């Protein structure tokens, strides 16, 4: 299994900068939903359970 690199830095009250080997992206969060600059939408259904769209 390979080694993964991933880092997440908070840059605003509801904004994160995600750094990985494949590049960088921004994530904005509003309540239980978050939207990534690459088009991924994640909804938190319960503690530890999420639903990804795209």
C-alpha cells in the first residue's frame, strides 16, 4: 500500500484549503453540507456517517 499525503488548513470561518499530491482545492461548509471547488458535495447524515454526491 502506498503512502498518502493530505493536509487541511482552515483559511476562514467556514472555508478550508485542502492540499494533496493531486493538487489543491477549497471546501466551503454550510450546516451539514460542504461543497468542494472540484464539484464534490458531502452531506453529514449523522455523527460519522456522510453521503457523497459526485
